[in-house]
C-alpha cells in the first residue's frame, strides 16, 4: 500500500482547501492538531507531569499553546516559553495564545530544563527558510544536549519538510506528530535521526480535498508484501529465471557469492556466477547449488553486474561484455563506477547506488545527493533510464513514472558489509521473473529491508548480510 507524501507547499495548499472547501475553520484545525499531539504525549509518557512548551511565532507556536492549555486542564505543571512577544502573534496562533491560561516567558535564551519531564517543540514548522539562527538555534542546542523526552509538533524544528535535511541544526525528537498531509522530508535522509516515532492524523479532512492535489511521492512498505506469480505444479527451474551474477575480482569473491545467494533465496530457478578463473573451485564449495560459467551468456534471463567486480581489466572487460548481451540487467557497485565513466541510458536495467556511487554518476558531491534525495533519484533516472534504488536511510526509488517511492522498512543494522550485494541478487531474481523495472525495484527493496528487520529482532549490532537469507526465503514463500 502506497501512502501519499507532500511537499511543504502542497501541505499548505491542503490546509487552504480544507478551510475553504472542507468546512473546517483554521482555529478548529489548530485545536484538533493540538489535541492529537497532547493525546500522543499522554500515550508515550503517561507518567509525565512537568512540561516545557517551546513556541515559535507562527501557527506551529499556536499548536503549542493548545497543547499547553490542555496539559494545564489535565493538572500538569506547564512552563510556556516563546521565542517572541506573544502579543505580536496574529490569526489563529494569537487566538490559541489568548485561550491559553498560562503565563508566557518570552525571549529568554537559557531554558529551565532542570525540572522537566517532556519538552514540547512547537518552534519552527514547515515554513522555515534558510538556516536556523538566533534563539531557536540556542534552544535546539540545549534540548539536544539534555536527556529529556521530546515531542515535536508537525516537524522537528530545523528540518526541511521537503528533503529531510537539517537547516543548520535540528531538534532530535522522540515522537513527531504531523497532520493533514504527510511531509515527504520526514521519511528520508537526516530526518531518520530526528523524527523518532511518527504519528499522523488527517484531522478529519474530507477525501475530496486530497483528490485535488497530485502527489509526486509515496511511502510504502508499512503493510507491503511480495506478490510473485504462483508456481504451477509442473513448473521447471528454467521457468523462474536464470540469473548470471558477474563480479568477484581477486580478493572480493565473497561479494559475488552473497549476490548469488540473494538471487537463489529470492526464487531464481538457476543462478550462475562469472568470476575470476581462480575462484572456480570455490563456487560450489561456497554454495553447491551455484554454477560457474565462462561463456553461453545468452542463456541468462538477467545479469547482475558489479558485486566485487573491481575497475581493473577484469571488471572493465566483464562489464563491456555484459552490456553487449542486451539482457535485462542489475547494475551495482563497481559496475556503477564504470558506468559513471561512460554514461549510457537504457530502459531495461535497475541501478542500485549508495550516495557515493550516486555522486559519481551525477558528477556532484555526496553532500549534494543527501541535500535532496528526491531530486537526486529523479536525476539519476532521467540520465540513465530504467529504475533506480538510491540506498541509505529512507531508501528512495524512482522508475519511468518519475514518482518517488520512499521505503518505510529497514534499520541501522544494515550498515554492514555485503548488504548491497544481497540486494543486487534479490533484484536480479525478481527481474528475471517480472520485467517491470519499477515494480521490481520496489519489491526487491522491500523484501531486502523487511528481511533485515526480521533478522534484527535479535539485535542490530552484529547483523550480517548473510543473516538475511533465510528471512528472504520466508518472505517469498
């Protein structure tokens, strides 16, 4: 199931349409947002009694005043600090301030954090432009250095709602509440370190409001599954794809084996390895079901090129020969680095770069890639065609539709050697059975990361790429 994501501009348009057409006044929306946020606070910290609510000068601050007043009514001890004189507020935010029956401390730099259970962040919302400065930066630094629980309203202050990057600095929240439209920046990049648990409410907005906006991004994977064709009782191994995995230069044989195992466990009927001749004796020792090939590449359904390939003579010749086969292809690792040197565009391949490889493909810096992962994956697809899986925290995927899909599963334990090799093999197995590169990219990325989540139930530290293999098999069963 795909869930629509929105830019900050689209989120503001949803607000406008809701107020003008949906029959819900702006202050009523603010009241509902505050009530939802306070309910989340009570759910996650049921024993909390002392709150510090930090309010900005816009509607995000207005949400904070609603939370503060609800907490006061619930008998909690509440301190409200404002970055500006609240008398200068306007519109719904000013109404929320006037309704809040608490004293407000304005413009003070050093926060009273010594006697607080939860900090409520209502400082900077989706309208932030440029880097965080002044009192906001000072407050964010103090809260981040403390050990207090943090609830952020709408978005952790300092994050870009469109890209998920920090705008100078950003608050690290334990829980973030967001409303009406899910902001795409909450799901990828640096946001993954700042959002914490994400809780969403549509605040009762009508479906007709959403149909007026076209979302260009979605999050998927929360309730996904792999849907492969059912195998007939008389099916044969050649009916389920023959994957050729090409790589394994001297010293990197393990990479090509992991990719081959990933393909085999994802349901490929046959898996063969093309590698350095001296590795031949090790192929069946590593996995008896794998085959070693030197020629007859025309037998392949799909090629997986790059795991352990290297960029020396072996890698260059193998990649060139693979391209000449005109087979559906997964391009990974050093094959991506070779592609960066001599760019090509094809519609039948799937690219799996990490940010460093993506930067080489686009001739920019890693910082440029991470500054806007949505734009980066679209640029990659435009330049090279097919489908692209841009790996990292909040993996993003783009195919011919130019719609960006953000993967909702996966964990930090995946930051270990060989994970990308297994993903390449999974991609190859699925591509050998379904030539829709966009759908394959989505299914493969989900299958790989979901398997990692299952494997990480025993702990993220020490998670190995090979640990995913039995869970991949379980998920495709």
